[in-house]
């Protein structure tokens, strides 16, 4: 079989309030690569998402993203220090806890309700 080359992969993340969500991601630590009033490409450490000015409640509230990081505790402190949960009235912002599948995960919703799993894998929890 011929190898089919893949050049990129990005998720289209919905936004109920595009301006608010865009600012949330910038505050979280993403940088904007390009954008207009319908979509923008956001990047963090070379990984990108496409935030879109699109909202369907059932879709957004069942949409999840996973971000693997070196240290979830440092991310939790970053989120707390910025006061993101209060500033954006986030539905969920929970500190990292060890999950049965071996990852330490902090759970964070964005202003639209998209659930982020921000996780690390400590050497002691490796499977």
C-alpha cells in the first residue's frame, strides 16, 4: 500500500461568543496565527486549533479536546493565577487528579462549554 502523506491535523473548535472565546485562548497561552470574524488559527508550542464562529449547543457541550503537557500542576497554577474560571465564568475548572488510565488530568471548560483534558503522565503513573 502506498503511504499517504499527512501534512497537518487541526480540530475546529466551536465558539458561542467568538470574541470572548478568542480572548480566553489568548489568555490561556495560545497565540493567534491568523484570523477574521469567522475563524482564527490558534497555536501553542507548535500545536494548532481552528476556533470557529459556530455554535450548536449539543455539539459544543459534547466537544472535548486533549492537551498533553509536561506538568499539569504548573498548568493548574497558571490557570488559577490568571483567574480564568472567574473571568470567564467557566463551568468547570478542576485541579489535576490521577485517573484510572494512568494520566493526571485537570478538567477545564472554555466559555462555550468545550471540555479540555489537560494531562500529564508522571513516571510513577506510566503504564
